[in-house]
C-alpha cells in the first residue's frame, strides 16, 4: 500500500470553484481499480492550498490504472483550470 500525496495551490479567488469541481470529479479517482481511499484537505492558514491524499494498492496501480488512462485526463480537465501551478505529487509508505 502507498499514499499519493498531492500539494495543490489554487489560484486565489477560485477556491470554491475548485472544491465544486473536485466534488464532481472525485468518483473518477475513487472508482479506479487499486484506489483504496481519497481525501482532500484544505489549508487553514493558507486557504488556497489543498492536500490530496490517495491510498493506492501500489505505485503501479496509480500510474497504470489512473495516470495512463482517460480517467486522469477527465480528472485534470475538471480541477486543472484552478491550479496556480502544477501540483507536486509524491508517493509515501507507512513506517513499520
């Protein structure tokens, strides 16, 4: 199991529209084979900053079942217009 962590900065003033777009597009991600859970959080001190947390079976499940498919293109089409800059995406594993 791996965590995909995405740091997303949204253009100021577009936060509410971003949240609406995320809610409409969430199922594209959540219903992907190999996706265990999806969570989006919003910064308290920095309300234009969001953190996406996705639990995947593996990095390969993320890359092959989502990133390399039309699901990703549709997902990015919904939320991408609100990005102030490209998101920073990294994978993490739990410590024993």
